[in-house]
């Protein structure tokens, strides 16, 4: 029977359940059943014979642990028995059961101080999951980087699009304010209107300035007077004498 169990499972724990009460052993069995871990209590001599009949050299590291009361825990999962033992001890404030040795996929762990390390062993499925995660990690990083870039571009576009509308709306009040302020700037127009009377006043004053025109009209008579005075200037012509007949 033990030989069949050792052949079936690649993982088994050798524990010491001495000093445990019947109630505690029953409780330990229930925990093992919930985790699909088989627990068998057997004599050390029978255990050693079963192991030697299978492969004496392969299990040689387990022989020194076969002393006192021995309970064997068989499991497909290499760390489930360690988790059960650690949890049971913590719940009962007890140091039992004591781990004497553990055979995990051909490796032998000897001593109770190995219990904590055994609770952290990675299962086959966990290792496969980690390998898959490592293989997918670069792809996920690339996809994540592309998605982040696309999201950043979209966000920048969405933020940039409303900006002109806000500027136009913000500018509108400024235009209105400028339009409302126009009456203040209309003051020059008032000055222009005020200037108009000045022009009219200048126009009305023009007759005063027209005096030179009268002088201009007066000037032609002066010219005519000069022209009429030309004959007076002709007086210097020598007078006719009686010598002229003599010349004849």
C-alpha cells in the first residue's frame, strides 16, 4: 500500500505528530482532506522498506528522518502540506506537527527550519503562469505604450479644439467693450463739428480778406493811367525848327 502511494506521488512530507491529541489529529486530517492531501501514519521500518523497494538511492536522504512517530502527507501540489502544517501550528499555538523531511520532485528538504521555504514554493501552474506573463510582458508594454500615445493624442486634440471657441467668446466682450467705448472716441467728431463753425466763421471772415481783390481791381486803372501818361512822357521829343525847310 505504501509502495503504491510513493509511486503515485512525487511529493510527500515526513512529519512527527507525537503528543497531538486525538481531536487535534482529527482536525489535521480534515484540513488535509480539504486540500486534497492524503495523510498516512505508518511504522518507520515499513516506510523505509517501501522506499528501498522503489529506488534505494533516490530516497536515501529521507531515511535519517524515519524515527519516532511518523505521519506521511502525500500531495500533487508541492507546497500544500507545508501550508497546512504552518496554519495548523499557528491556530493551535503549538510546534506540532514537526517537519522532519520533505521529498519534492526528487529533491529532499531535511529539518523543520525548511517549512517556511516550502510554503513559498512555486507550483507548476504558477511557474507556467509566470513564464507566460514574462513572455507577454514585452507585448503588453508595446500595446500599452501605443494605447497611451493614442489616448494622449486624442486628449491633446480634444483640449486644443475648444481653445479657439473660448478665445472668440473671450474676444467678443472685448469687441463689445470697444464698441461701447466708441462714444468716448467720438469726441474728435465733436471737435470736427466744432471745427465746422470755425470754417464758417472763416468763410464769413473771407470778405475781410477779399480786400486785396479790390486792390487788384484798382490796379488796372493804375496801368491804364500809366498808359495814358505815355504821351506826356513823349514831351522830350525835340521840337520842330525852321531848319527843316532849309534842308529842303
